């Protein structure tokens, strides 16, 4: 990556920067994070228009003119909402569909079988009921368009949405909805002081692709910024069935007490059982007491998708 970093830092001071955000993101993903600062002006969309008012922007696709589309397969938000290219980040193929896919999330449960009440979903009002009136600020570290932050805003809770632009303008979308995006990768230490956040939520991010050691560093960093009494909500963790014990050992290292664990089977395109889902709550302990109270919703088969919510006790 030495040549790529040298190319990134090859610019004229006081001039416009190159439109090289994708190269910069590649550097970040490969460990050069945070990137060194530059003394040049960022390139902006040529026909940028003012954003919609906040009462409209939350559930309305933004103006296409407010994004630089040159590095994407889709060239407008309608294409993303329809998933017209069939390509992009596979975990978020529908997250630009604000009306049908995003609107009910965390408000209405999705049942695996319409004829049963089996679900691995946790609803926001149920989670907030664990700590009535105590959850005010937090972080959503996910791949998405900020819908979790939008929903928490309905409960007067401020959520910062951390993401990167994996195949689509996630950061711009979050900002244009009137929410706060935080552009960083898993390699970076969270830019928050110790014991300051009430809640951390993640979905479509932590998965079986992640190295055990890297997961260890991530969880310890999240533990660092959660205040005593804060909640950690790991909303979907997907891994091979034979790896589940290894990942559970990492989560159990935090010493959280389980509140709920729902196992829901998933089937892949070859009609094989493939997934496990869990959801976890964490309450952070003060002093040298660690964690307790975990909500776990999940599926257990050959592949696993895990949801965790944990509580850091006082």
C-alpha cells in the first residue's frame, strides 16, 4: 500500500483534491486509518441543491444531484432503491428502499413463518424498556442508511451512524436524511472518550468473516466507550455452524448475563439449513465488575446469524 499512500498524498497545496475517495477508502480498509490530512479542497457535486427539511428527509430519497456518482454502479437513488444493477453490498440490497424495507424495521417484527410467531427480531421499545429513560445517546456501527438512528430519533435518542461507502453512498445518504454519519472502519479506535455512550448497536457488520483477534479488539473498544449501565445490541451475527463456539467464547469473554436467546433456522438456495441469528443486550458494569444481562435472539444450524443485546450493570 506504500505506492497507493504516496499517490494519495501527491497533490498541490491550496488546489482542489483529486476525486480519489475510493482509493482513500481502500487505504482505510487495509489499515491506513485514519488517513493523513491534506491541504486541498474537496471535490463537491456540481449541482448540489439544499437538502429537504428534516420532517421530509428522514423517509424520502434525497436529490440525486447531491452525490458524486462516478464510482458507483448505480447513478441515482432510485436505482439503489430498486437494486437495479443486482450488484453492490449484498447485506444491504434493500436498505435504500425506505418505504417498504426500512420503514417497519425495529418497529414491527418479521416472522420466519407467517403461520407462527417465531421471530429473531427485537423491537426498539422492548429494548428501551430495559432501562426506561436512561438511553439518550449512542452509536450504530452498521452497514445501512441510518434507519436505526432515524427510529431512535422518534424516541428522542441521538444516534451517530458509523459506516463506510461499500458499493453505495451510505455516508451521504445518512447525512441527507438529516442524521449524523461517522466515516470510519473497523481498524480505527472509536473517537469517543471512555464510559460515555448509553448504547452501541450493530447490524450487518459483525459476521463470521471477521478474524477472532480483530473481533476481540472491536469488542474491547466498544466496552471502553460504553458507560456503566449502557447497552450493547449486536443485531445479527452470521457464521458457520462449526465456528459458533469460537465466536461465543469471544462474546462470553465479556462476561455478560444472557436475558434471551431465540434460535431460528435459515435455509440457503440449495435448501440447506445455513444460518444462526442472535441478538444480545449488554449492561456495562462499573469498577471491576464486568457485564451482565444479555438478550440473545438467534438461529442455529450450519451457518449462524447472531443477535446480541447486553447490559453493563451498575
